[in-house]
């Protein structure tokens, strides 16, 4: 098995201070995501995998959940469940927010909800509009993160649908939404759909591709983020059994990147392409990857901008599920 451009471990820096984690609040059941509504309230919205969104205000958890989807969310085990929440940039005025979850059929659902008109700490479950339902063939590798980009469009990470080496090769299939990063305009409704395709999406005019696709060749982009200062897009993509990777798309990019799965896993060749040949030419290579050992599943993070730890300013911080290590 050939190594192509393996990157060495980051060197230890004497000017990097030691850090520690501080407990904010405990007592949650399988919390998988935390979001801010951007409304100046200071509230945190905690997503519990079982199907609840809980509010934390002033360090205390509000008793009633903001949204309860337990009756429609499949969360019995594995990677299924309520996966993320994101709030519209104009949430303070339009009350719109979006969630991703696996339904009782195991499909990935992206849906829009509204806040209650009577209580800002409660959502209106009856306001639901489903934007997309994406079948997940093997019940895993759902992805499921939703984020608004600096351009105001909604981005959605979708995994390849599962089963180890991904025998269906959906990540390389432009007619499938699996193994992709999607980009849609949720402020417009076109052709009976509750969203529109941004005209500058890379495959918007390609009859042989789904126009929602922004990038492809991903295995399980569990967490991605935008640098709030530069707009650069960072994607942590979970590997199979060899390598984890971080991909970066600079702000202003046109999309259309092929990140290589399942031909590549991180910086390693994985599955031969046509003719039984592994070819990395034309693929968007990861900016950083690391191989399995004590670590086995990247949890993508954020670029830090703050005054509390000056040496970390402008650096991407991320974790690994198996080791618990923060890099």
C-alpha cells in the first residue's frame, strides 16, 4: 500500500500553553452538538442524540426542551439520532431554524422549524417543513451537520451511507447525495421544493449530477466549520481503518472538489478506480491527515480567534473520538 504525501506530526511548540477543559453543565444524555441562535440572548442549544434540543441559559438547563422529536427520530443505537441544529442568520426576525436527524426508516432528514410565537424558549413542532429526505443504505455514516455559510446558503454534510469500504461507491457518484457536502438556498422556493439551487453551485447546470452538490468524495463529514474571520471551510472527514483527514476549501472557492473517498483514505490509496488503478491526480488532497493507532475517528473543530490564548489565534483545534486528544 503506497503512502502519498503523508504529513508528519505537528511539532511541539514551546510557546504553546497548556490547556484544560472546563465543565459548563452536565446531566445531558448523549449530547452531540451545541449551537448559538445568534439572537444576543446568550442561550446555548444542546442537541441530544435521542431527539431533544435543550436550552442552557446563565449556566442552567431550562426544564422544558426547546424541541422534542423523540417520536420521529430513530436513535436506538449506533450513529442514528438527532444530529444537529442551526439557526437562520435572520432568526431574530424570521424564527427559522433547521435540524438534521435520522427518521424511523433510518433515512437522513433535513427539516425546517419555527420558534413558537408565544415563547422564545419553545419551538413550534407543527411548523415543520421537510427539505430533503436522503435514504441511508446501511444505517451509518449519516454526516448530519447543518451550517449557514458566510454566503447565507445552508450547507449540509452527508456521509456515504455506510458499510466499511462503501461498496456502492456513492461518494464518487454525482447522481447521489451520499458522501457529499450540499449547498442550498433556503430563502427561495422553486419548482415545488422548499429551497432553491444557488446558480453558482458547481453542478447546477449538469444534467448528470444532483445540483445540490457543493463537494464530493467524502466518507463521513461528521463536523465541519467556517473560519469566522476568513470564511475558509474546514472539513473533518472520518476514515475507515487507516487514516483521518482535514480538508480546507479557501473562501471564495467555486466548489466541485473531489476529496477522494473511496479511492483515497486520507493520504493513503484505498480502492482502485477504473482499470484497477489508484490515481490521485485531480483530487483535492487533505491539508493534514493522521494514521490510526490510539486515534481512530476525527471530530472536526474550529479555528480559534480570541484573546484568552493568543498563541492559538488563527489555529484550527480539533479532537479524536478514541483518544480524546485535542490537537
